């Protein structure tokens, strides 16, 4: 699957799991695209204002901060769904098929659980920021709103790794994610 196929993504998972996976993918794709475009627009307008009018937008930095958090934590679920996460596969590649399947299932299970634990801790952090009542100086709204995307991103990523575990337990093949088979892309090189 290429990045341009993200808008056409349709989960291979059965029933409700597949519909949930497809819906989350479409929401993530929109959030990532909108976030990157808004950040680029905000930065360009700020540069034009600074150099053209002698004064930048006073809220530009805060908007980019919000968008960076959004893009980062929407992106981790997206990366997990498309099997684009970092892999250190030296040991994994030396294992026979059954060993790779067991290891990939275990890695997905442990990673999914860690994501859910991180979601819990990030939620606790949001509660503490909320209790302090901090606000963004330029935009004037409470800062905890920025961090809502953190536990949501961890939860979505945890769900993606859970779906990977499910796919590996119910399929004869090894999957890096619920929709990405294990393997390397064929490359050609001419000497």
C-alpha cells in the first residue's frame, strides 16, 4: 500500500473490526493532511507578515505547537496501521517462519499494552494540567486541550497493535500490521 492509497484504505479485518479500522484510518488521514497543510500555511503567513509588515503573528508559535502534538500522535497510529514503524530485524530475520510469527505476535501484544499504559499516564498528565488551570498566553484557552491528542493517539496505536495480534493469530501468514504482510519490497539495482 502506498501513501496515496490511504484515502482508499479498506481494512481486511472482518465485520465491526474492519469498519472501525477503516473509519479510524480515514479520520487519521484527514487529521494528518489537515495538520501538515495548516502548519505550512500558518508558517508561511507568519513569515510573510514578519518580513512584509514588520511583525509576525503573535499566536503562530502556539498554533504550530498544537499542530505538532496533533500530527505526532495521530501519526503513530497511522504508522502502526501501515506497518511503517521502526523495526530492528537482525534477530527476527534469522528466525524460521514459526519463530517470526511468534515474535511478531509477542512484539505487537507487548507494544499494544505499552501504548495503553502510556495512554493512561498521558490522561493522568492531562488531569494534572487541567487542575493547574494553565492557559495559552496568546490564544487564551486552557492548555490541557492541546494534549487531548496524546492519549487518543496512544489508544488508537494500542488498538492497531491489538488488531495486528488478532490478524497474526487468525492468519497463516505473518503480519506487521493488520493489513501489511511481513516481507521486504523487491528492489532492482543496475550496476
